[in-house]
């Protein structure tokens, strides 16, 4: 069936601000969907309240509405655009589905003659309503766990009595496992049941018998209107049931499943997908499998929309699920569409993987003081990384190297746990770092059978770990001069980093790299081509690995490298790695715009990133994508292979910036602001000296490297004091202290977590107003793109503050100081590209808090508020292609735009929700108001002092 020609104008609903459980995978889905639908000549209107995304970029749709995701906004848009005939709700996570249902219940779609495409109300209800879903499984003979629906406290008590413990409580219509819990003991049941009923919007929970220790699998499927179904990817959770899949280490393809069970699982998934009503698009089905020889299968849930797992599956296979799902929603069948990678075969096929991918979540527990750090049914991670390798071991190592938690991979870095009780406890109560703890347990000599008994992780995975440890022990017997080639090659094929191998032999990382050069053990690059090289792929999407040499008949030896280097001028853009608090989707926005601007300047663009949720890792964003850790060794090998003109580091947040020193040391050109200038701004001491020379005021400060020095400084500076470490992002480790005891405690803690760091002690300007400015500078000219005033007082981290653009009550005298300081600092730092400067204003004097010569969190917000492509301009300036004076700036904003932070505290009970200098928000939304009389502004302003904590 070809596309439905009655569809002329589609409304796509986005997922709103980033929260735990709903992150930038929906920006990826929404962006792909908008492009896919517009390719068909159909108008796209888009609603989303998140200013940091590519999805809400003016170029993505015919009309973009940055409005709150409410039925009121939907009605406003439908009145403005009476031509809208269809709505696609499957690209915006649970938020979009719930909003679509609400609009349906209120009769809005009917009133405006809009039809839902891609899914219908029955399909949403049947999969979201736990009771209906249970009945459906019964009807189609798909096994499910013993479970009962409960809408009252008393009924819950009866069910618990009937089933016995452990039990699982799952609220209906929630996302990311909100309110879900495993109850082991009778004593904790009342509290968890009450919480679950409160969290469900319809006050309903499903109580089921806990399948603890069962294995968990997911299948990603696509279905068209003709009932063709393809399985895009099988995903195995390394962790057994009991840990939310978003917090699980997952592996694709499935590793420990027998073929007969896999076929049975496929049949069940296809049956479930075909029985949920009128549905064409992407779907995620989860199963539990008993860990014995019987391999009994139980269906857990089905999601009739794209999900975090579909973003992962798209990157894992190269099959763009959201793009194809959008075409299916328009009425196409799979056999009428093209495989996007080969461009010569049909989309009605199942990808074949000749590699392994491993996903590891990224947590931020340090931001949630007092949080329960054990993992369970409620998702707690803020992002994720993916590693691609020729073996599970290589992919696992690459994923651990991508996490950016100061680890070099598994073991061999001197940072493992060595305390028996601590290891056993971390294995018993699943900890966020258990991926490393398993290795430490093996190193300590704890038998695999004991680790399996505690964790229920399949023995196959544990044996893979054991092999890695055995290899580490063997290499440790050698010195760099005596290490045999075959051992070094094996270590590289299993993913060990040069610096880990150096640790094993007690030498330098550079010596191992040189040894690899001498022995000709070089990284080769392979294509992700969806079809295991059966057909020729046109898409430049690569991962690296190491291969043994192949010998030809004539005796010549070679390794097969599939990444062909062109003779074009090239630019590498370093991505921002996994999402975390303080560094989120806004840097992905900047990277994507940087890539597009470099293309416009005639460069071949190369993207390096390891975050599967993002648009920057879409296979057709850059001319070449290397899905690799943003980790020195990988980057250096790619640079040696590609020989670019230079590397852009200022768009990828702190991740990319931290590599600037290494790049500079190795003589690799940094595009834009030089490393020396970046370093000067980061080094609090040197930067303050620069401000003194410029005669620009800043809070009195001093630098301390020990608790004694800090105590002596306190006598000079006076309390309250703000303590800040150097080279951190998102206010990590910042705190306001009011006496010597607090000061000593915090300094000792900081130096323990960040050894050797220079700490800056500022006199805290109590009661000051905070403001910030973003600007573009070409070394000679400065253009301030926006000045924002924070509604909260100075002391709340800028990422956690509500901020207005333009400022709402700064006088002309203060504004002039801000403009003057910004221009003078940008020029003094020899900035080429973007710069963000933060100010504290007290008694009409503007003090400098800090300057960051890079893209900031606020750049996408200002670009959306003013409707100007500032990152595009800044990149062209960095490349020396343009001067600031070449652009005609014409910002358009009626009234004010307010950046509103969004928090995910609901995932952590008993956490202190007070705000301070360390950032805690996971995302943001944008609010437009006409004037300061607006009720929403008044409410924000009246609450501004509520949350300040020290």
C-alpha cells in the first residue's frame, strides 16, 4: 500500500524537558521523524518545550512551537493551522502519548478533524493499562507472570497475602519505572504500595510475583499496515530481572539465548505486535526467560512507540527505526522503502550484526546527596554510552572507557576495590559500578560460582570477565621490552587501552603506543552496514578494532581497513559523550550545528562520539561518523588516520575541552580559541590575575591546596565562603560554607575525590543578583548574542536558575558594565568562537564569577529565543571562514524568554531538594511571556529565595 495521499500536514509532539527516564533519544527520534515526513512533501508542525534540542531548531520543521506540552497549547496550534490533518504521538515518549490520550478524551482531535497516525488510542490503552494488557496476553496465549491489578490499599494487602514475597509493584501510565519497586519484606510493603498508587496518574498498580534472577531480553520491531513485521535487533540485559532496563548493562545481539528459545520469543513478539490494534511503526517488547534448561518465556511489556532502546537499536544496527516508523505511519509498507544504509536493498529485512555492542548507563548519584545508590525497578541513570567491538570483551572495554568517570576500562588502572566485604555488598545490592566490581571480585579470587549465585548474571558473561583478568595477569609478567607481539595483539583485540597495558607492565602509555607502531598493531576501522557486508554500504559509519594480518598468495600481508581517507580538507568535531547533569543535550545541539557549518565552509566533517541517544551520532549528520569513546587513544588513532586540518573542542562541553591539552601537546591544531586561552580561563588563579590587569572587579579570593591553607585564607577573606575546584563542570564540588568546621570538612572531602586540585575560595557575595552573557568573538570583534538575568539569587548554580532574556531589572549603568566586561575579557583571552561569562551584581558593581571560552548551556536557548543560528556563525568564525562583522544579526523576541530548569527529584526519595552552587537539574524548558505582569513570572519571582542551600 503506498502512502496515504490524504495526509498533507502532520503535527509531531515532542517529549519536553530531559528528565531521568526520558532523555535525548526522543530528540533523535523527533528529528529523524520530521526529516522523514518532510521528504515526502508533507508539511510538519512540531511542538516541544525543550530549547536545547535539534528537534526544536527552526530548520527541522515548517513551523516549530516552543510551548508547554498541554492541551491548551495543542488547541492554540490547531486554531493557528487549520490545515493540520494528522498527529504523530509515537516520537515523544510517554509525555507525547499521555498528551495525545488527554486530547482524545477531551474530544480535541475530533473537533479539529485530526486523525492519529502511527498508533491508535486502543493500542496505547491496551499496552499502558496493566489490566487490559494482562487480559490480552491471556487471550493470545502468551505467558505472563502471575499478577493482579490493584486500585486500593486494602486490595493490595490481599494480593500480597496471596502471592507472598518478593513482589513487584508497577504503577500504570508511568515512564522510567517511576514508583516501581521490588518488595522483599512485609514491613516495607505499605510504604511502597502507597507510593506506587500515588505515582500512577490513574492510581492503579500491577502487583506481580517477582521473577528475581530470570534473564531479561528486549526485541525491537517494526510493523506496517500490511502486517509485515521485522525484528530489527535483539538485546540482552547482562543484569537479570529486578533492574530497570534503562539502568542495565545491555548487549546486542543477544548472547546467551538458544536458537529455539529465540525463535519462540520472536513468534510471541510478532503475535503481540499484531494483536494490539491498528498500529504501524516501531515497538519495543520485553521478556523474561527462566535461567534453567527449560528457558520458559514470560512477556513483561510492550511499548507501541519508539523508545530509548530503539535509539540504541538504531545505532547498534544502522537501521534508522524512527525514520522508517514515520514512513510506515504515512501508510507505506516496508517493502516499498529503501534500506537507508545500502541504498540498494529493501527496508523489509532484518539487520545482521558482525560485531557486538554494549550499552552502559551513566549515573550522577554525587548530585543527589542521601540518594539510595542501589539499582532496582525505578530508573536512576541520566545517560548512557555504547561501545562497538568485534567481541563482547572489546565492546565492554570501549563502553567503560566512554563513561568519563576517571576509569581506563576494566581493571588495570589501580582504582579497583580491594575490600572483600565492600565487594560482596556491591554485588549483593546491585551498585552503579558493578560492571567494574565483577572484575575486582575475580581479581580477589572470589569463585565465579559465588559471583553467579549472588548476582544471577549468566555464567557466560562472567567467564568473559575471567578471560580478561587471566590476560592481565599474564601480561603483568612482562616488561615493555619483552612483551610478545601475540599477547599485545590479544590485549588490544580484547579492548584493553594502552594506558591499562602500561599499568600492567609499569611503563608509560606512550611506550605502549610506540611498541604498537613498531609491531604494526594498528587500529583498523570497520563499517556498520546492517548486512554484515553482504551488500555494499554507502554510509560512512565506522567503529575501530584490531585484526591479525591476512597473508595473500604472493606473500604480502595486510589488515583490512574499510575507512577510506579522501584528499579533501577535513575537520573533526569532538562530541560530548554521555549525558549527565551539567553536560546534556545542549552540547549535542552545538556539535550538530558545528558539523553543518563546517560542511557549508567546504570541509569534510568527521564526528567522534559514543552516545547512542543523540543526533550527532546519526549516520548521516557528518560526512563520517566514528562511533568511538571520546578517549585520548581512540581520538589520536583516528586523527593519525584521517589527518584533519584541525579539531573543534569548544562545542562538546567539558568532555572535549579536557582533551585540548593533549591535542596541543601532540601538535594537533585546535580550531578556534587556543589551548592556552582555554587553560587560562579554567585556572582560577591565572584568570583572576588577568582580571586584576584589566581592572575588572571579582570577589576577593585565594587559592588553597590543603585544609591548612584554606583555614588561613578564611581569616583574610571572611565568611561566608564559596569553595570551587578547578576544571569541573556543572558546579561539581562547589559549596558555600559559613564556619571553619564546615570549611575543613568540605576541603578534605574535595581533595579526597579530586586529588591535587587547586581550590578557589571566594568571599561569597550574599544577596547579589546573578547574570550571564554569551558572545561570539573573532579575536578582534565581539558580538554579545544575549544577556540573561537569573531570577534566583547568586549562589544557586546557573543551570538550576530560572533565567530571563533579556534582563528584567538591571539598570543601564549595570548593563553597560556587563557589555564592557564581556568584550574586554573575550578579547583578552584571544577568544575565537563562543564565550560565556557569569556575573554577580551587588550595589551596582558588576563582579566576574567565571568565564568559559566554549559553547555553554544557554547558547541553544538564546538561539531559539532570538531565532538566530549562533552556533553556525561561531563555527564559521572558528574556522577563519568569516569575521563577526560579516553577519547581519537580527534577533527577534517579543517580550521575554525564560529558561526554566527541570529536576528529577521524584526518582530519589529522601533527597535534599534544596538548591545551591552545585547543579542538580536534568533539563530545561523555555517559556515566552509578553511582559512582567504575567502570572507565571510573578510566581517564579516570588519563590526565588525558597531553595537556596549552603
